[in-house]
């Protein structure tokens, strides 16, 4: 069972049947990440990807968890999320790109665009606070719009939030590829493999459809 694991579910505004899952803080408390992912693997078949924040665990634990997940029958892609420095601490190229990808997390107006364009990054997630402020400030709204256009041009999957109050002229909720589902609507994902996530940088990358 995965009932004890704390999860957040994500859905594509363009295709609500396309889902992703995120393991939240505290889910692996009292157990290793390997055990948590081993249990979760039995309940997320069909999800486009599984998000895990790397700064909650040390490198050794992450590598052990990846090995555990790869020994299961689950073919959901693991998306390791964090800042550039946290991701780079994992090593130059230590993980199987066929099963594991990197998500640049907590994107805001101060994030260098070179980090977004890094070859290893295949998905980005915007800070909810930045999205909220961008919905109230025209200049920040234009920055957010430009970042979304850059992500689209690079073939990256962009995750956002519901913090834009009604959406401004420059920032509309539909611009994000994935949005978090409210807790009451969260449910085990059932995702078609030929959904909106397709590779543009490589045959196995978590990227938006073109």
C-alpha cells in the first residue's frame, strides 16, 4: 500500500488524463528513500513521471533509491528536482538517463537563463511565490512569459501553480504543462504513454510535446 506516503498529484491542463506524482517531505521519514520508492512503484504505473526533491536526501541514498526503482517493473520516469548546485552534487552523469531526469526547481526572476538551457535539464518548476507576484506585476509577468517561451523552444516541460489570480494578460494558467491537483481531486494516475510529454532532447527525456 502507498496510503502512508504523502503525495502530490499533477495534471496537464491541456490533457487532464496526463498525470504525474510527487513524493512530499516526510514521506520517507522513518524509512529509507529506497523503501519509499519501492512501495510507491507498485501504485504509480502509468504516471508520466515521479518527482523527488534531491535536497532532502544525501547522494548515496538517492543512488540506492534509483537502483531500487530500476529493479521494479515500474517504468515511470524518475524526475530528480532541485537547484542547479543540488543536482550537480549528484555527479556529472551518474544516473541512467533512460529512467532518470533532472528538474530545475524553484525558478524565479533571479534564475540565470543559462541554467534553464543546461543540457541536463529536461523540466522546470516555477516558484509559487514568483508566479503569484507575476500575476500582479506586469514586468514580472513578462519575465514569466519569456521564461515559458524559452522552455517551449527548448522542449522543456514547465510546471506551475494556481497562484496567478485569474491570470494576467502575460501569464495564463494554460501556459504551464502541469499544474498541481487540489488534494480532494488527487487520485492514482492513469496516463497514456503517448500523452503530451515527448522527448525533444533525447529519446527518453521528460519534455513537453511540440
